[in-house]
């Protein structure tokens, strides 16, 4: 699943230009269908990806 999360940030500028809800829709496609426990257990994956990002805009 981490690869799905990382893929969201590839070419994000163009995707965001085409769809202002790009990030929201992309993240929803990952957590949609997860149980609350699965979503909670996924938090470390999200944090790990945040540490890999170099762009402050994406982190905030």
C-alpha cells in the first residue's frame, strides 16, 4: 500500500491542475473500504511517506 501512497505524489502538479480535488480523491481511494482499525494501523505508513517527501507544500 505504501507504493500506492507514493504514487499519489508523482506528477502531482499536473494532476492537481486538472483536478482541484486530486489529493482528496486519491487519498480516499486508499482508505475507502478500510475498517477503522485498518485505517489506524495505516498511520505509520503515512508518516513514513511524509518523511520521504522533500516538498514542504506536500507535507503541509
